[in-house]
């Protein structure tokens, strides 16, 4: 599963991102060590999704630096991302996984083995030949996670992965994520769901207006946040 040198920790150093004439991410710094599940928490518009995209390399910072351990960014990509609305190709369930592996340079027997393992691991074996776009919302999100898992990432980014799912599908995805962490995959996800953050997070990064206002172990954060914006958010107040 792992090369000799880990890509973690991920270091985010004074990163900003400017768009629409203003700073949408404003001088944010943190590090992501190996292990556990980190939640980016905050109201809509706080900069959670942008921060994930910056970390994954889909966007370039306007200022600051994002660096992987051992200079890994230019050599190897062992991080993957799952989006709020899964992106499904007009192909079968199995072909969606195979396409991602082919794009990553995985071919032949290994690609077939990884496809089979992902289908089994995420309970999609009976759906393998079905068109991916005809799956339910929960099944599509499971497929998106299976597709990312097949790439064998050290770090998995997820952008509000259950915001469009019903409670049963949400519970299933949460159980899968807990299982991935138990397997040794580091997870970083965004959510504005306090209950979900309490259930899953080892660590909370609380964002407000593009700024990181609190970075604490989850148990400490929920026991008593230090930042007034975080206290107001936990109290159910609207913050802008």
C-alpha cells in the first residue's frame, strides 16, 4: 500500500486565495499529520471547500505554500478527493473504477485486482455492470469513495460527502469513513453538520470568513471552543 517515503505531513503555510475581488481564504496555516480524521467545520461560505481544493492541488494559492513531506508533490500523488456531488462517468460501476486506475497508470492484472477489491470492499459487486448514473445517491457516493480508495491514497479529501443523502445513507458513509481511518488512511473532510463532526472527528479546524479561527482536538473543541465565532456556531446562532 505504501511507498518507502510518506507524503505526510501536509503543510499549509500562510495560504490565501483571492477571487471575486476579495480573499476567500485568508492566511491559513495548519499541518495534517498521518492518521485520524480532521474535519473542516464552519458555516456556508467559510472557505471549507476552497481549502480542500487548494490542498488537493485543484486550485493554486494566491499566496503562501502547500507542501508535502519529502517533496512528494512533484514525484507522486497519493491523495484523492471525493466531491459533494459525485462525478459519475457514462459507464458501468466497474468501468468508473477502472477508468480512474487507468488514468493513474495502473494497468493489466493489477487494475482488475484493484477493481474487484474495491467493488467487494464497498458492497458494489452486484452493481458492477450497471450504469453508474442510475445508482441511488448513496450508492453513487459509495462508488466515488471506492474509486478513490482503489488509488490507494494516504490522504483522502471529502467535500461534504453526505450533505445530499438521507439519514440511512449518511450513516453508511460515516461507517465507511471510520473503517478507512481504521485501515490507516488519513481523512480530511468538510462539513457544517455538528453531529457528524462530533461522531467522526479527531480534530476540528474551524473556519469563518476564510480564516482559520480554531484548530483543536475534537473533544476539546466541543467541550468548549475558544473562538467566539465557534461558540456562536455551536450555539446555533447565525454567523456571517
